[in-house]
């Protein structure tokens, strides 16, 4: 009698097209493990990411707007969940491996800094070896989680996480679905948040975008997903040329009107000051790092350790750390 995992693997042979990745065909883990009786290897990756500390911290990391007033703005965690849902919809429609798609989607931003891309730019300028959040995401799952043991994820999950921004010639179809879903999610929820913040109005959105993609958030996402499904019928996961042009117009519009908008980004100059000051403190006082990061400093260098520590902070913890180091505590008479 086959166990639940074996039954699932049998189903995958029937359900997943020749363009998808079968769990039983995975290239495996860096450290081989005995198969689980209940879960496929990609299902195990989903669980390892979901229960990780770095995943939980995403709820307190900026997506676009720093310290927004209101409960309905996206965070890095809600962005991750939206990406994953969009990618799974695409994956199911194209008969790809939904579990691999979900694992990549949930893990793709684990290495993101506090304060979103402003934090990423700050660390990239500070650290002599540079900083890219997608490279850090792979480092988180390979090296930093579980007190330095890492999550030991499958090769396909790891490469999908690493290449989710730039893509790679040997991407799986599932990784490509996540990369497209990432763009679909952020252009749509960022314009939604910008309208909520009063930076844009719906009428500001370019006419080409409104005509080809739609007037409302749900309509736009549905239109792009349907276009990808139709354009990918022969196996290459992509948008049609017409939709890709409209999405590019949408993306460029957001860069000019939101991502570089002084009103939306007026506080970002402070991010470099905060992270730079924290960086300087720990570079000068490495003994203040916790044991895990001191071990990284010993094996990979102090800059690597401080970069790992700062990039893992939430927005609030970065502010707290800066205040704790540089702001005098109140003096109380006993």
C-alpha cells in the first residue's frame, strides 16, 4: 500500500504537464534526507519556510511606504502572500507543480531588508561586497536560518528564490510563474496603496493601462493572469506582447509617480542614516553581536556578519536598535 507521499507523486504524474517539475524528479537537497511519508519534498519546503523566523519577520518590514498611518497598507508579508496566490493560480491553470510554485513564492523575499528597497540601497552602498535582496534570500535559507544550519531546501526551490528578480536560462516554469507574479502583485498593490495614501488618483493611471489591463485592482490582476495563461499554451511562461507593453507602461508610471515621488519617499533619506549608524557601531564593536553572528564574523568576515544582522531586522527593531545605541535614556531620580 503506497503512503500519502507516494500517492501524491503518482497523482503528479497525471496532473503535471511535461513543462512542470515532478517532486520525485527533484535534484534534491544539499544534505540528503529520508523522504517523508506524508509530504513531497516541495511540500516540506513550504512548511520549513512558513515556520521560519525570517518569514514571520516579514510582517514588520516595509513594502513601499515607510511607517504608514493606517492598517491596510501592504507589508513585505502581505506582498509575499499575494505573489504566492497569483503564482499558484497561474501554476494550476498551466498544470505546473503548485507546491514548488508556493515554496518559491513564500521564500522569495526572506532576505529583504528593513525599510524595503530603501534599506536594500543603503546596505548596498555601505557594504563593500554589495547587497542584493534576492542573493540574501538564498543566504537566509542556506546559511542563516536555524542558528546557522539553514533549511536545506530542494535545489529547485533555492534557484527559484535566487532568480526571482532577474531570471535565469535554466529557470523552471514554476520559477518563471513566481517571477511574473511578483511583478503583477507589486505594480497592482503599490498603485492601490498610492491611491489610498492620496499620492495618486485612479484617473492618473495611463490610458493604455486602463484600456488593456483594467480600471480596478481585481480586474487588472485577472486580465494579466488570463493573458499569461493564453500566451503560455506552448510551454514558455510569458505575457503576450500587447500585455507586456501595457505592464511596462504601468511599471514605468509607478517609478516616476510613486517610487521616486518626494511625498511618498520623503523619509527614505533617514534610512541610510539609521542603517549606516548601526553598521558603524557593530563594525567598531563586534563583541556586541550575538553568538551566531560572531561565528559568521570569524568564518566569513565582520562585514558579512553585520550585513546579515542588519538585513534581518524589522523596521521597528532597526529603529529600536538605533535609539538604544545613540539616543540617551531618560534619567529618573530614585
